[in-house]
């Protein structure tokens, strides 16, 4: 396994805060610096594709993935993303080959995954205690191995988006017209669903099942309020997501705060959203 110590040693020099001298804080910061951009970019596409409910269903499948891992003495770090990936692709397959509406298909999967997870947990009450950290999230427990997997996911996702971002935006606007222009809609949708499922699964560790959808949606929604083009929305979402993640981690570590990191991150992102509403309202007044 590559030694990440030189990279960790660089972080307190870039951000001179006392809390960042702790190794677990350095790991958490590096994990968030990788995760926040992925959540921001995928959040834009989730908003454009109207797939907020999709990401919610994927995040709640974490219960079943973790429960299966604990039940069979397997590492939940493997079973959770693997199960989430299967669920994401399953939803997309059924959406494309069913006459049911998208929200109906997602609702069925959402209900099934929650019920499946609860059924497994009900067999062994001791599993409920282990599931709590996935419910609320704890980025401070991220390991070097998970960071390396995040690096790999980051590289794969950015390569995919570099090649397909405009096509994905086109598909989000009109899949039929995109198909007519020889865009491989099915391949793009399956790849997007699979990568989104993996981003959501890793985000569960950072902010928990309850807030993972907010990590995707809130920065993108705030960016949409202030951006005047698709390119500007990309950079605004990136800025909002990164500043929320880093400041949320730093604030939660202060003695006067001592709040949950995931909740603090989302609260700061929501603050950005409220500010974006004010800026958008003022812009409309000036143009009126």
C-alpha cells in the first residue's frame, strides 16, 4: 500500500489549524477533498436528471449492504458499495425496461432495500449498534485503504465526466433527441448510475444515510441559483461543496462546537443555499 504520510504532513502546512496535527483529522480532510468534488459534479447531474429520489434509494440500500457484511463476517467497506452498485444498476435496468414511471420504480427499490436491511438487523439485535455509525456518518474513521479507493474512484469518475459530461447534460434534457443524435444513451445512463451509486456509498461514511442526498443536492441547488450557464454552475457547485466540507470538518473539531462532522457540513452548505436565494432574488429585482 502506498505511504500517504508525506501527503498528510503537507495538510497542516496548507491549513494551519491545531486540530489538523492529528492523523485521523488529516485522513478525514483528505477524504473530504476527494469526496466533495465528486459529490458536487454528480449533484449537478442528479438535479438535471431529477434523480434526487434515486440517490436516496441508493443511500438507504447501505443498511442492507452493511447488515449483510456484518451478518456474514465480511468487511462492510466492501459489501456496502458492492450492494449499492447492484441496486443502482438494477433501478436503471428496470427504469429502461418497464412502463412504470421512474419515481414508482425507485420507490419500490427504496422500500425493498429498507425492509431487507431491517429484516436482517432484526435477526441479530447486536447489529443495530454497528449500523449507527453508518446512519449518522463518521468521516473521522476513514482508513488509508478507503482513501486509496476514493482516489481510484475520483480518477475514473473524472475521466468519465471529461468524455461524457456534455452528453449527460443532453440526455438529461431530452433522451430521445440525444438518441437521435447518435449518443449512446443506455451506456451513459448505466455508467452514470453505477458511478453515482459508488459516490453515494462513500458519502454515507462521511455524512450518514440521513444526509447523503443533501450532500449531492444542496451545493448543486445553490449553484443553480447563482450560475448563469452550465459551466458556471459546475464551478459554483465545486466551490460550495469544497468550502462546506473543509469548514464543516474544522468547525466540528473546535472545542466550542463539538458537533457531528456530517451535520456541520450540510448546515454550512444550507447556509450557502440561503445566501444563493438572496443573490438570485436581488438579481431578479435588478433585471425587472
